[in-house]
């Protein structure tokens, strides 16, 4: 078997992969205003309470009150957020 021809065949059949994510700019902008505050976040799997540490276009970071644990939540999984 000619390995060079095999490699060319594989490369020829490769397609470019594109990634997409849903961005909710108003929700992200609102969350950015409460960074550092205590929040209760309801997700599709339950509630999480802690301090909102960071906000990115696709996820948020919530720290536990003792500061030992960080939780990374996808924004698509959030039902609602309540500052406390």
C-alpha cells in the first residue's frame, strides 16, 4: 500500500469544522453588572447559590461562599438568576 496516496485521500476528504454558540448579549450584559454579588441560579438541573465570580459569552463562574469551589455553568442551562 502506498502510504502517501492514502494520506492524500484522507486530506482530500477532510472538511472544515465550524463551531457555533448562542449568545444572549442582554443577559450577559445584565450578569456582568452583578459580578461579585451573591446569587441564586436556577438551572435545568437544580439551584446553585454562591458568588458570581465571572461572566463570559457562553458561561458563568460561581464561587462557593467558602471560596474553595468554583462552578462553571453554561448560559444555555440557566433558567433564571436572582441576586440575594
